[in-house]
C-alpha cells in the first residue's frame, strides 16, 4: 500500500509540479541570457539588406595570389586526375 501511495504522489508531482518549476527556472534563464546578449546572432551570419533585382552581393572574396605562387600555409599539392580501378 505504501508503494502505491508513493508512486501516485510521484506521478502527481511530475505531472503538475515539475512543469511549473521548469517554467520558472527557464524563464529566469532566458531573461538572464537576453540581458547579457547570449542569444544574439553573430555578426558574420547576420543578413544584410537584400540585393536589388539583377545585382549580386558577395560576402567573401578570397585574396588574389600571383599565378603559380602558393598561398602561405598551403600544405597540398597539385591536382591529380583520379581513375577508379575495379
């Protein structure tokens, strides 16, 4: 009998009390994050104004290197054509 009473009390606690407690805790957390700017969008992913029709907006242009010169820190080699062998 004692087991069933504890089980019913746990069920009601989880069903009715836990959502109220979680709502209060999460509301406080979200308010704190909003005050500190924790949910802000990083500047690089913030969308800018949409381009006018017929125009193209480029977010990143890689640096131009002279032909034949490898950029600093380049650890690769030349492209080798790949053929699958069965």
